[in-house]
């Protein structure tokens, strides 16, 4: 018996196959993503609950409205202007094959109001304001400033997260309107100035084909994107750990997740609205 036990002990342990390891890694990743989604939804519910409870910290809200909205006006206007100019230039070349340059205005207006304006506005807010939100909250978390607020009987969700999430919800639709205006202006400049489309034709065709419903659809998408981006960035920063390296990792994850969520939500909201 002793010799048999010695032989069994000498036999090498079997290592799991690569397929088993791959399946386990995929399963662990899926479980982690589901758990994180559940925590995000829970945080969103807490934000909604604390947003209607006193005290209402209007000063914090106005500061975040200024930071998210007013601070992003210039970059949104420039992005919208050149997006409209590029899209009008490419559309004019395509419509010239069918002698239908008069459709450049309504085509650009419809694409901007329905899709490009809310998506690009949310992306600009993500890169400029969302990254700052995540970094600031992550730094406060790792330096124990969040714990200090709890010690002083101040709810950190109400004090830190509610103003940022509401700012994203309110300001991204307004930035979407600015993007629409600057984008259509850029399309007008290119169409009338370089492509030979008359100003009257551009304006009349755009008024004919563009409905308020199209603009309203873009505003709804902008509100959904702004809410999602602000909530994701706050969630990543609020739960950061591991010092400065952890804050950088949380910010990177927030940017990637926010950008991906914009396109996913764009499809979902588009399907629900149609």
C-alpha cells in the first residue's frame, strides 16, 4: 500500500485544458459584468431617491450645470460646425450624380437631428466632463474624502453624485440643440458657398422635410445619453480603489464604457421610438 501511495504522489497533477480555462474566464467575466451592471442600477436608484430629498443643494447643481454645459459649448459648436460641413460636402458629391443637390440640406438636417447631434454631443461631454467627474470622485475616494463626508453625516450620493447626474441629464439635450444649429449652419456654408446650391432651395427643402418630431427624437436621445454617461462616470469614480493607479484605471474604464453605452443606447432608443 505504501508503494502504491508513493507512485500516486509522484504522478503529476493534471492541468485543466485551454478550452476549460477559456470557458471559465468567459464565465467569470460575464458574472463580473452582470454584477457591475446590477451595482450601477442600484446606484442609479439611489441617485434618483436622493435627488428628491432635502436638502436641495442648488449651488452644487448650478456649478455642475456650468461645468458640464457651459464649459462644453465651444467644443460642441466647433464639432457640429465641421461635422455639418464635412457631411454636406460628401452628400453634395453623391447627389450630384443624380442632379439632386437640393436634397443636401434636408439630408444633413435629418441625420444631424436624429443621430449625429446627440451621439457626438454625448461623446464630447464624455471626453471633457465625464473624465473629470470620474477622476475627481476617484481621487476623493482613495484619499478618504468620501468617508469624511459620511463621518460628518453628509450623504455622499446626494452631495457628490446627484448634481453631476442631473447636470448630464439636463445639459446634453441643450448641447444637442447647439450641435443641430451649428451643424446645419456648416452644411449651409458648404452647400451655398461651394456646391452651387441656392440659399432659398436649401432653406425651403430643409423646412419641408425636417419635422419637430425629428428634433424631439434627438433631444430624447441626448437626455438618455447624458444620464447614462454621467451615471457611469460617477459610478466608476465613486467605486475607485488602489491609489492613483486605480483612479487612472477607473477613468479609462469609464471612458470606454460610456462611449460603448452611447452606441448601445442609441440603437435601443431608436428602436423604441420607431
